[in-house]
C-alpha cells in the first residue's frame, strides 16, 4: 500500500478484493456409476472483474479421507461448466467408485484467488444387475427328461464377467435332483451375457428355478421362473387317411387302397420320430393294425408294424363288410380298454384318440 501527502491530502490505492465462488449441480437426481454429471461455477467479484476457473474431479471410495480418493484427478477443466461421466472404477480399474470429490478454484483478472476454494462431494450409487429368465423345455417338460433355464443379464456399470451368478431350484415334492451349471452362452448383444443350468425333474408339478446375480459391490437381484412338469401323456392320432366315416357309415372299397397314419403327436414317441435326439431320449410310435373280416374275429396283422397298410378288396367277396383298425402306443404302452365295438378310443377321455377304425364295404 502506497501513501503520499500532497497539498495536505492523503491518498490510498484501492485494495483488489477476492471473488467468491460456488458450485451448482445441474440436477438433484441421484448419480450412478457411468452417469453424466454437469456442474456450473458461479462467481461474484466485488469489482466485476472477469473470473477464471479451474476444476478438478477425483474418483473416490471414501471422499472424507485423503486415501479414499485417487491421487490424480480423472477430470480437469478451465471452463465455467464442468461436464464429465462418473467413472465406474477408480484409477486402478478394479475398485468401484462410490463418490466423486470435486474441487473448484478461481481467480480474478488481477490474480486475487477465491478463498476458500469450493469442494463438492457427489455420492455415486451402484446399479444392480437386471436379468430375465427363459426356460427351455427340451422334451416338452416331461418327467424324467432334461429342461434348461437361461439367465440373460446386463449391468449398467460393471463388466459382465464380474457378475456373480448363483442358481437354486426347488422340487414341488422336495425330491433330490442334480442342478447342472451349463456355463456361459454367447449373446448376440455385447451388452448382455447369458448363463444356464439344466435339471431333470423326477416328479410332476411346478418346479421353481431361481437365480441371484451380484455385482462387485454386493448389489444383488433375484429372479425366478416356474416351470410346469407333467407326466408323459398318451399319444394322439393327428392325421389319418382315407377318411373314416363316423357312426354306422361305411367307406366303399373298390380297389387296392393305402390306409395310413402320417402324423402322431406325442411328447417322447411321435411319428415321424423327432430330430432332437442327441441324448437318445426320443422314440417312435408303435402301430398295431388289426382286421375284422366278415363272419370272423378281429385278428392282429403281425406283419403290419409301420404306419401304413394296403388293403385289396379282391381278398373278399363283393358286398362284404370289413373293419380295418389301427391303434397306437408310446413307450408306456397304456392298454386301450374301450369296448371292441367302439370305432375310436381315448384312454384319457379327451379328443386325443389312440384308435381309429375304418368300416369298409367291398364293391
């Protein structure tokens, strides 16, 4: 400070006062790892000088202690606004970020520095993984056959290979069983990963499969899916040819005719045989053909074991009435107990039939 006396007057140079500063966040919303952060520097200078700024931001575990933050800032700037993404990890790449320590310093045109500098601690939250379960019933969800469940998951702030995956499954009748980890499955979207398990249910009912995913901070999510398992159902005649008139009507037989069953629907023993048979689980329908000639008794055709048979009317006298029948069986071989005179039969009393009879009139 300089002072001089001139003509009896006393003069003093003006003192350059320090600016004051503050940090204003752009939003009050919680900040998660990886989120974008926007901060504004607010300055007040008594002499209305231009104020310059200097930002530093540090990734921290505990921002209240020096050792709880990285030694070097992950972000610096001299702009009035600070714009950065909250780093998912500290500088070593392994320790998740739990807070960000932001330091703002400023000075005016004449070099007066704001005192104190401003600091802002931003809590950084951690997102839990998200997951969706998909059951795959390899053989229709039948007791004694394997089924698989796949977890497709992602995480907004952690590498997917660092997500811990734990499975559990519960039998409806508290039976013991094996839960086999299938490991990882490639997902077409790199933001997702998949893991799967396989089990072979040994009782029918609702099986509950659960998965728990936990990230490196222990933030966990549990999801479950219910899989309905049923006993092996009876086979169903799905197609046959030619048509089989119902009631007492007969089908004219004027020339050699091929009778066949092109399609049988069944859980494990369909016709044609299924292609998903790497485990040697799928089988094929067993066909039993029989004939009731005029004035005779029903006889099983021992040589007819496939899905078709040809019948020549020349074998019978014109005007004869003949019955040709096909019955189907799966591996369970459930007896067809309907009366012999019934044209069709369902062992489970539904429209799923295991017997079809053609009543024929030889021309």
